[in-house]
C-alpha cells in the first residue's frame, strides 16, 4: 500500500522512522529493495544543534544496542539479547 498510492507522476512520500532491527519490514521491503527510486537520509540526534543539553542527557541514559538505535540511529538487532547493553566495540577495546 505504501507505493501504490503514489500513482501521479512525480508523487513523493516523505516518511520518518526510528531504527529497529535490521530485518524490519520497512528496511528490507523498501529501503534495501533494488529497483526503487528512493533517497534515504540518516540523521542523528546531534544533527539538531538546538538540543545540545538534551542530547547529552540522552547519551548518558542509553548504552549498548539501545545507544546505537536511539542515539546513533542504527538498525540494530536487540530482540532476544541476553545482555542488551552489550557493545562489541567496547569488548574489543575500540
């Protein structure tokens, strides 16, 4: 239904989402599907310079997978994680 409503030449759809798991229907079915005329932009909380203190507070609140999703805007698997605060980068000394 998402693309079927864009029947007029030049029609545009603007949507926004918070990242979820890397197998999310929107990511797999649309954002990564070849042959579609899409433009995708990636934004992070820090892109809004007016929210500096708010962003700093949020950065302290989240860790691991949730930090990657909510702060960095990355599509990260979190369902079923035993240690949801696990961060591979930290484990390797990065």
